C-alpha cells in the first residue's frame, strides 16, 4: 500500500484528520502532520479534528465525524486521508470503506518519507525493514485494495477470496524471509560499524554530537564548522554533509574530525533529526544510528528558534533521546537561525545555552569557545614518560599538542604538556 503513495503526482490533495484531547498539543501535532504531508509531495487542503480521549477502536473518529468526513470527501473530490496517529489495520479498512478514500496513517507517512530520503546502504536497509514490519499485519488491507483495483470490484467480492488467502500466506512468508535477510545484512554492516566506533573511542578525541529536531540546522552547522576547521590529515574529513530545507534531509550518521587553530581536536557527528511520534519500528531499526549520541562527551541540541513551535520541538528531542537510551550526557542548547528573529546573536547565557546563526562566523567562533570550555575545561599540566619503542604514540601526541618541555632518560622521552581529564585517564600508564 505504501508504495502506491510514493508514486503519486505532486499535486495530490489530501485531508488531514486528528484527535484533540485535554492533554497533548494537538495544534502543534497537526502543523507537524501538514509539514510531513508536504514533505511527501501531498497537499493538505483541509483539517478535521475531533475531541476524543481515545480513538474509536473501529473507525478512529466517532460515527458522526466519519459521516461528515465521507460527505467532505465527495464534495471536495479528495481521495486520500492522512491520520495523525498510527491506525490499526481494521481502523484503516473501516475508515476506507466508510469514506471511499485511501487512508494513510502517520507511521505510513513517515516511512514513505524515510524511504524516499535513504541514501546509504544502511539507511536503505533500515527503512526497508521498518516498512516490512509495518506491512506484515496490514497485508490483508493492502491486498484487498490492490485486488479491488485490479478487478474493478467495489468491495473485494467472495470470488477472489480463496485465491487471496493463499496469496496472502505466500506474501507473509515472502516478507518474513525478506526480513530475516535484511536483519542479517544489517548485522554484517553493523559489525563494521562497531569496529569503527571502538576505533574512535581509542582515538581518545572528545566526541561531540549534534542532535535535534529535523530541519533545525544541524547539518548546516556541521558544514560551516567543517569549512573552517575540518582540516584533518585525511582529506575526507572536510567532506561536506547534505543540508537542505526539508524534513529528514539526513538519515545517517557522519563523523568528522575538527582541528582548532591551537591544535586541539575533537570529533563532531551529525545524525538523523527527530519528529514527534516517531514510529516505534523506525526507532528500533534506526537505534544504532540514533544512538551515536549515547557515546558522546557533549551533545549540541540544535533548536530552530525562529519556529513558533520550538519548545515542543525541544521536548520532542529530549523525549526521543530518552527513548533511545541517551541520558546523562552534558548538553549545550543552541538556539539557531537567530538571523530570522529579532534576537541579538551570538549570545551566551550561562554555561549551556547559546543563541546564534549557523551561517554567521562570529557565531561559529563563539560556539567553538563554548564547546572548548566544556570539553577541554579540565586540562592539567602533566609529564608523561613515553618509552622509546612507543615512537608512534609520541608522534601522535606531537600532532595534537604543544609540548611545554621535552627531555630524555635511558628508556624514553619525558614530555610536559596539557592533557584533559579523559586524556589523563587514557595515558595513565605513562604519567610520571
Ligand atoms: N536563516 C538561516 N537558515 C538556516 C540556519 N541554519 C540552517 N538553516 C537552513 O535550514 C534548513 C535546514 O538545514 P539543515 O542543516 O539541513 O537541517 P538539519 O537539522 O540537518 O535537518 P535534518 O537533516 O532534516 O534533520 C536549510 O535550508 C538551511 O539553509 C541559520 O542559522 N539561519
Ligand atoms: Mg541534516
């Protein structure tokens, strides 16, 4: 079913439907749903909401509202409805029957967008797996829809049922087998990932991770910092990431090394952005991508301060981070896109907050100072004794530090230099 939606013409008009309740923020969620809908090349023309504490188990909306919706579908000649929640297979089926329109739920919508955006092999496999998981219990619905269309029948008549049942089981088996395959491919890929991740950790450079709501400006900030400080020995380090004014521009994690003018270095990672009610099976399949932040020494939460819903976006980000198990990592909040507001920038408030514009070089400098304050605040002058046979270690230290003193004894070199707490722990065996 979801494949059909991806192939639609750009102008397809749809209705948005959602529930409001006493808790939750439905205005923001419906705005977000409209943005997600546009991101999937659909045009929302009207929004229908109903105040219900819980969705109607059969039809999502209550009876009267469903009738109103069916009327409107006829009047506006709209043939698709997008719901703000994940619906059960039977809710979709019943609502489709009552309104004669195709029903796409929030999960299907987000999965479609992810499928269109996925670029890397890992992201493609992750989306494919999440999609199959979503489709498996919904096979009957999607089949009856496609059968209806093929035969031109109104309601999936009895004649096609026998053949359909067998086909259904065959499809289930095929999908399950496909899922096993994809899981294996992902496991093989992730094995490489883990090796890379552990390499990064022995690399003893501080890890700083950009996180935040989709479209907040994470990739833009990454690129602007790379242009100025991405001068690693490996040319690849300065390679730019994809930035664009669209939801979910980034679906993978990129890690780059930054070298500041005083030789201090750290790793910066950019990753997939968040949205509220991120489908559970997407969170599960993207867990390894989303979890990059869990290993960080410092999080940079990028917030689009020019968006009136920025507070809800921050709450969404924090909720998603907790969901993927990121906790107790220090965080700087970056109020970005200040150039679109009347706020003055760059401006630091306290230790953990900065208002700035990613595209302004003063802002970038101020941000770097703040990052340095966090990750290099615990430097102490120490002396290390590096045995002569550890020449590579000494070379590495010299590429990352300025030595305050250097001398020799019978077995090795004595180096006096400034090291962070983390580095002191890593070099503990060599401390004098
Ligand atoms: N005016 C202004 N625009 C910005 C700023 N930072 C980012 N943008 C724009 O915001 C849009 C989204 O930027 P991205 O960097 O792709 O956002 P992202 O957070 O990486 O988004 P996802 O990858 O979708 O999670 C782009 O059109 C950027 O040009 C800023 O400081 N000021
Ligand atoms: Mg991005």
